[in-house]
C-alpha cells in the first residue's frame, strides 16, 4: 500500500503528556530494582557506570532527535534506517523493535503480578492477564487515554524519585535528626572501586537496559499537533533527567548505605529508606515499582502497535494492521501486539525455564542493535540533509556520532564475552539474522508474484 493511502493516526497527545512520556520512558522498574544489582557489582563506582551509560543514551537520543525534528513520523527510526541504509535496515529495525516490546510487555505483566502478590496472594498468571487486559483497553480507547495514563504513571515515578532525592540529601548532609554529614560509605568498604574497574564496567549492560525507553517520545511525537517542536523539547529534556534522576539517585544510595549491604534482588531504595528510619518504606516502594511496571507495559503496547502500523503501511506486515478505529487508533495492531504479550504470559506460566527464557534471551540485545542502526542512519542522513532543514543538530558532528557508534559496539562486544550476557547477545544476533533473511525472502516472493 503506498504511503499516501496510509490512514492518519490521531494527534491527540498534548505537549504535557509527551514530556512525561519522555521522562517516564527512562525510569522503569529496572531502575528501581536493577540499580541494586549494579551497586552490588560496581560498589560506589556505580555512579560512574550510570553517568557513562547516561552519556551514551543522551547521544543516541540527540541523534534520533536530529532526524525526528527534520522529518517527524510514526515509527520514525525504522523509516530513517530504511532511507539511510536500505530496505533491509528499515524492515529489521521495525520488526526487531516490535519483537523486543511485545516480549517486554509479557515480562512486565509477570513482574507486575509478582509485585501485587506482595499484598495479597492470587495465581500469578491470572494477575498477569488482568494487567495485560487493563493496559490493552487503555491503548484501544484513544491515544489521549494512553497519554493521560502515562502522564500520571510517569508523574508518580518522578515524584517518588524527587522525594527520595530530597530526603537522601538531607540525610547525607546531616540535616536529619540525630545525624551528621557522612560520606564514608563511598570509600569505607573496600574503596570506591571495591571490585576494580572490571566491576564498574561489568555492570554497563544492566544499566543500559534500565535506561531503554527514551526513544518512545520520538514515536509519540507524530501524534501531537506540533511534532517538530515536541521532538525538540522531549530530546532536550532527556539529558537533565538522566543526570538528576539516575546519577543523583545512585550517588545517594551509595552514600546512605554500605554498597555491600544491598540485598540481591531487592530494591536498594527500600533499604535506603529503612536506613533513614522511614516506616512503611517497603509498601511505598512496591507501589512505585508497580506504577513503573504498568507504565512500561502501557508504553510497550503503544510502541509495538505504532511500529506494526508503519510496517503495514510499507507492505511489510499484514495490510489489516492499518485499520483504525473511529478515534484514529490502530486497533488491530494493538490487539495483535497484545496477543503476543498474552502468549508470553502463558509461556511464563507453563514453560518459564524453556520457551519464556528463550524469548527473553533472544530479545536481550535487540535494543542495542536498533540503537546501532539509529546511529549509523544519523551519520548517513546528516550528510544528505541541508543545514537549514536541521532545527536540532547532533553536537560536534561527526566525531561524537562516530564515538557513539564505537560505544554501542563496545557494549555489544562486552556482552559477547560476559558469561551472564553471552547467550542474550548471540540469540539476539540470531534474531537479527533471521529478520534480515525474512526481508530478502519476502522480496524474492514479491518479485516472482509481480
């Protein structure tokens, strides 16, 4: 189907909602819980790990922002990869990104169900399916309902971190009852690098994946009244949010409590709040983690459906995925993405250590591969685009763009040699190879048919 006949989506997202989507996209449940894993590996040096990974994500977002501001479109980075590198790149970026998010949707539904069982017991699969149903209904109703849910979900996450930053700062500066300023935890338990540089760099993969999601704002921008302005604001906001929320929070966590006191698998925020003597910290943080899970589930369904919609417009997915409701919502694309999420939940119940584990591993490094293609696309498209058509520009081009590509490749290489991430790397690479092979196979079939 030619692009000109592709149905138009609603422009029902407000600037207020998009800003919260940009902020909330980088604060997931992986940060509230996964930061404990990073601190356990790196010690106080986790601050540097988060800062280094934050810079990489900021650079990728700036490159994406440059392309999106020059040509905002739904499913944008798949289109940019197609234009810059060829049809195989657009096809593989679109389908890989869709695959990543539908697997994440299933995983987050299970994670959310586990959080709920902290308060009352019920079958995990039933709670997971209920959460999936709730978020599917939200996305089906209208894009503004998705935006409003995400606005409040992100608002709760942001407010929680701001409160933690305020309380933590008061605690470490000695503005707390019966407490004096004390930064000794940064060096008193084996030094700033208790596990050496290897420990600090070994946690990079975990940190990168806790920051995934900022790019959703560039997809959502196409459904705002002024996409170009929306993209500029959203991408510019990411840098400050990462510096304050991620780096600031982790710094306080490592100062408030000894790094080796963090319980594996538990949220370090709960431990820090208990250290400060705040009652009910476990209930409060579990509620925040549940909010983060629902936010990720909500955004995952949204992103997957919009990418599937774009692929259908390119005749690279079933044409029915272009059907939109009276509210201009691609309902079949949402339902199709949701069905895969439902299947993942079922697999998590009946085959958690085989099929579900395979699905998780085969999507583990996909976002990094997508980021790599985004970075390469920006380098190519920048050279083709006149300066007057670039309202947002990548800093110090081409040096920083090339450095960003090198940084992403370095993380992928580390995954290939890291025992805990090696399986994810190779299975994700296999997923990419299969996707590229499918592209050429479908092209050959189409050519024979013509």
